C-alpha cells in the first residue's frame, strides 16, 4: 500500500489503486472514485460541484430508471398473463414507488430552474420539462389508483434521465474547459511566500501590496508581477505569452504572475497589487468569456420565449381534438392526456439550449490553451462574419523595437539630442520610444544613467504624435514632424532634407525649435508575410492603418503585398478610416498593440490586441493574442468559421427535429415513451456534434519564425553631424 499520500476527502492512506486528480488548479489524491466525487461536491469551486452532483444524480437516477424501464418492458411484452395476471397491479405500484424518488432526485434542478424563471416573469426549458414530467407522473399515479393499465412512469423517468444526461454533458464540457485553463483560473486563490524582516509567511496573493518581497522556489508558479531583486533563473511564460522558450530572469528583470520559475530561487519585489496582476485579469476575463451569452444564445432565448407558449397551446389543442373524438368521458380523458403528454414531452427544446454554448465553450477553451484570450462566444460569431481586417504597423507587424539607422543634429551636439530624447522616451512604452531609450543608454548619455541629470519630470503624451515635458530646466519635445507643426515649433529644413525614405522620423527639440532628427527603420516580423497571405486566401481584404509617415507605410505595405494603406493617422483618424472602410466592405477587424490603438480596437467589429499590447489596447480588444501569436490569427479565423458552421447545423437539426416531432405528436402518431427517447436523443446528438467539431479542429500552427533581435544598435557617428546614415 502506498502511504506517501493521503486521500483528500477521507484522509485515509491512498492504496495502489488510488488516483491523482487535478481539481480547481491543484493536485489531489483519492483512495477511490467515490471520495473524488464527494470532494468535488463539498469542496470544488465553480463548475466542479455541479458536474459531480449531476454525475451522482445520474448514477442513482439511472439505477432507478433501469428498474422502471425493466418492469415497464415486462408489462408492454404481456409477460404477466394467465395465473400471473394478478401481478400487474403490484408491478404498477412498484413502478410508482421507484419513480417517486427518481422524480424528486432528478427533477429538483429543473423545478428550481422553472421557479427562478417564474419569479422573473418568464418561461424556460425547465418549465416545459417540469410540465411534461409532472403530467406523465400524475397521470400514471391517477391510473394506478383507478386500477387502469395506462401507466407512463417510464416516460417521466426517460425524460428526466435524458435531460440530466444532457446537463451532465454540458457541465463536463465546462469542467474540462476550466481544467484546461486551471493555471489561469487558479489566480483567484493563489498564495505567496512573503518575506518581511527576515521571516517568511504565506499570504493570499490578493492581499499583497506593491513593494513587498516575495520568495519563489524552483518549480513554483510566480504569484505576482514584479522585479527580480535577488537570484537568477529562467521562467516559463507560455501560459501568458504562448512563447514556449523559457526566459532568463537576472536581477532587474520583470517577472509576470502565472509564469513558472525554473531551477533556482528568486526574490521578487511586487510592482502592482496582487489583485491587479495580468494573471488575475486573464483569469477573470476567461471566466467571464465562458459565461457570456453569444448572439446565437440570445436569439435562442427569444425563440424559446415564444416557442413554449406555442407548445402549450398546441398541447391543449391536441388534447381537446383527440378527447372530443373519444367515446365516453373516461376514454376522452385518457385520449386527451396521452395526446397532450406526447406533445409536451417531444417539444422540450433542450437541444436548442445546447446548440451554441457547448460549441463556443469548447472553442474558447482551445484558444485559451494556446494563449489566445477570446472574450465570449459572440466574438467568435463576429469573427466568422468578417470581410476585412486592418493592421496597425509599428509593434503589430514589425519587430517590437525599430532599429536606428541614423541621427542628425542641428544647433546642438548629438549627445545633447540623445540626452533629451532618452529622458523623454523613458516616460513611454511605445516601441519607438523604447528604441530611442535603448539608443541613449547604449550611448551612455547622462540622462539615461541612474542618478545622473537631467531626468524627465512630468511628461505629457500626445497619443500617436509625440512627447513633451520638462527635462532639467528646459521644456522639450520629441515626436513626428506633424507634432512639431502642431506645437508651432521651428523645424530647420536641413533636418528633413536628407532624411531617408521608408524610415520613421523622430524630431527632438527644445526652446521652440527642433535640434535633432532620429531615423528608425522597422522590419516586418518573419511570419507576417505568411499571415497576410493566409488572410487574403481566406477571402479577406487587408489594409494598413498607421500614424507613421507615408513613405514608411508605403514601403511596409509594398513589402507585405497589402494594396490598401493609409498613413499619418491620428487615433481619431484611424477610427474614422475604419468606419468608412466598414461602410463599404462589411464587418472588419482591427489588429493593434499600442496606446493609440485603444479607440480603433473598440470601434472595430472585432478588436484584436497582439504582442505586448498596452493596457488600454488589451481592455479595448475582443481578442488578445500572445506575444508571438500573430501567426495564430489565420488558425483562429478558421476555427471561428468552423464553430459557426457547427452552431448552424445544430440549430437546423434542433428546429427541424422539433417541427417534425411536434407534427407527429399532434397527429397522434407518437407515443409518450417514443417522444421521450427522440427528445433526449436530439440533445445528446447536439452535444456529440459539438465535441466532434472540437476533436476535428484544425491543428494549431507552430511558430513560423522568431522575431529578429530587438535590441537596437548604436547608430554610426556621422563625420559632420549633419547627414543621415543609410
């Protein structure tokens, strides 16, 4: 017997037949499957208790239903004849005894759902289930008391059993998705080892404040966003970025909550509150996405709200019609009850309720496994209807940081220009600003060495245009030529006269005049050309929308074979350009990563944030791709279209089945037992189709290439200080 583990439920040693299960993001050992189910019911979170309770109910209800069906089959087969005919009465009473706990056990969730819907003044599928089951049960009980042979306890049992099976399948899909996403969803209950005054104590991550020290041992999941203070290790950040290669983390490096520490311990200083880490945000957003109703789900709810009263009216009409054709009162009552019962049982629209949510939940889970956050099933539906897709340039299609190709100074030394540019650039996370900050650091200018002066004070960001603020005792600015024109500052013609074509031009100035120009060239990431080609082969129009100068945007569009492009766009211009394009094209998506992309991402039919997107871009986007996830965009589009086809097929089957079955039931050609079998079979078929679509999903593409090194080299010194290196 293995005594190294104890059962998480009964605390007894786990034997050789014990099992290890991942529940709610943590590993547990159980001595038997019964303890596993009991633990999920009592201690599970979110979807786990519902799925475990449904499985237990289904097991007990299945045992009772099996006996009900067995004895009912004996009655249908006329097994009790001759001298044994007296047994038919006791068997009817036995069926009533078996069916009563079954109805109470399996019917309770449906009764609770119907009651909640009634309190809100509406009807639901649970209402129809309860009506059908109670009609079959009460009618059969009445027949037993009368001594009649017409009992349909098996119909009530079949309806509840098959509906419970459908609910279990739905719950299992949600649980399976949650288990796949356990590392993300575990952020809500994570704890951290906090170091305070030489002592260590465990504390919930949500209680950690910025500045506190956290120790992370090898193999542990990083609980906070922070900076490495002591230690050197590597971290696996695949759950956050989709990047499989471990990232080296020396002192001073940023670590992200949710990543897994490598072979050495780290001491990390938290930089944000524990409740606001990116890991926490992803977990909340994924759970919200799984719970959010899709466009198809809202449509189904509206249809059901009309469908149920219609079914009730049809059942009443069928009961009246067949009752009026019968002879005496007793026969009329029996005929009316059977006709109405068949209509109620066969009309239960469980398959309609399962048609879209199951497929969407599976697809969202598949995407999240690959580091792609989809905010809801409605996003997948809108993604499948796209007719065009627009891209931002810098940071989205290009390497994270552009490469400097030259610098020119006018009325100041290159060192002074870099000093001012570096001080301003440190206040922004825009790729161009990061490249200039790295240039200044490589040059060793005073403004970029810790403790040296001047340092940037209050810096104002003009989104998509430039930066301005105090550096030392001077008011300085850095940005595009258009930004300097807006400020009214003088730009010497010599600065722009020899600027290379196809480059991003950044002016640097102070005292109302530009004193320097930095030219940077952004190269497309290796996989971008294939991504654009794949989009175009899928029938999507592509467009490039950028705030960069026309020469740089035209060069990039030509290199990527994008026929349509617009340049020198401010954030509000991008929104206007996208809306104008959508007016003539249809639904369009926008892919971006920067602070200035937030408004246009929100305005698009589908906003897609990619790479190290700014917080505003991530919050404004419907889809968030990992750092190297642009190559996954064609795959995601194919998946969205597959999901739409599956949902449409499910809905077509559900509506077609209900129409045919209702016609048969109303015409008296469908008995209640057969109606129950067909209704449950429809629900199970819809669930299996959704699973099959998930199992046959397109394989996820591997990384087609890695971005070139993003560390910019120091530009070559120019002999006169007045030229721009090619």
